[in-house]
C-alpha cells in the first residue's frame, strides 16, 4: 500500500476508533474469501508451476521460483490499482502476465494472453483451503449466519466456493463488482449488512487484509477480527487478532 494512503487511513482510525472487547451477541459473521478461507498462495503457486512447465517458460526463464515471485509482485501492484479504480478488470487480467514476461525480456503479448486465460480458467478450480476452514465453518454455521464480502471477480469466486464445497455454508455473497465499490469503501459493508438482514451491532467481519477488511469494517463501526495468518509484525489498531482460524471456535 502506498505510504500516503497508509498514513491517511491510519490517522483516521487512530482519531475515531477505540478498541472493543469481544465477544458480543453476534448473529452474523462476514468473511473475506481469498487468503482468509481459500489459500491463495498455495492454489496460485500450483497453477503457476503448471504454466511454467506447460508453456515451456524454462526456455526464457531459468528458475520457476523467479517467475512466480515476479508474477506476485506485478499481480499485487495491479490489484492495488484495481482497488483504487485506476484500471479495469480486463486490464488487470491481461497485464499481470504481460509485465511478468517483459521483466524476463520476453516480449510476446499473445503468449501473455494465453497464459492469462489459462490462469483464470484453472486457478479457481484449486481446492486448498486455509487450515481448519471446514471445521470452523461447520462449527460457526450452527450458531451464526455466515456471509462473504469479497473484492474478487464474481464468476471466479463462485467457482472457488463450489469447487471447494463450502458454498453451502454462506447465506449471502456480496461482490464488489455488483455493489460498484470495493473494500474498504463503507458502501460495500453497508450493502452486505442490509442484504443479510443484519445490523452493525450484531455483525462481525473476519479477514486477512487490514486495509480492505478490518479498516473497512472499522469505517462503519463494525466489529472485526484480523486474521494474521502469516504473523506479520504491525502496529495496526485491531480489536482482535488471530493467526489460525481454529481460534475462532474459542472466541465465537
């Protein structure tokens, strides 16, 4: 995240919010999907390794790990621009592999498009979930109504949920594409709460991205749990933090 953006929302949180004590009488739990339930890194890595081999990229790139690492850099950069409405969905999809190949002096837009299409087709079919996802969703679904709020592309997220066989756990699926704004914009959280028939007070958000998920929830004064799976050191003003989903069975 650009430093100036970080400074602005961090100062806003510091001025207007105070930590809250959990638990509360929640009825609705809103989850992010990628990197919170669906294991983005592992699923993506599997497809990227297949791409490296199937498209014979070793002719141009010595190490597959270099290809994967460089893709992540450009993918994160373009997703940041997408969240800020600086690029459209189609540009994000086409440019991330084009930029990656160019980094390795491979100037071939047709190849980049073919790889991009392969990735979009195969990535959502991967089924690796974060540890304890099924156990936690099974447990929570007996006590709460569960929902998804995601900035991911609608058609892709539907496939992920169905393929991983976790779609039946969720009552409402809220997609930024349909709402017209992306997390952390307050409107997507307000829309999600309205669609679920919930209220701010009886809802809680769980996600791995502080800026999109936690700060977004804080902007509408919605309780939240920061899922810091990678245990990144930070000084974010979080209400509650976990590093494993299994902790939710004790907290909620």
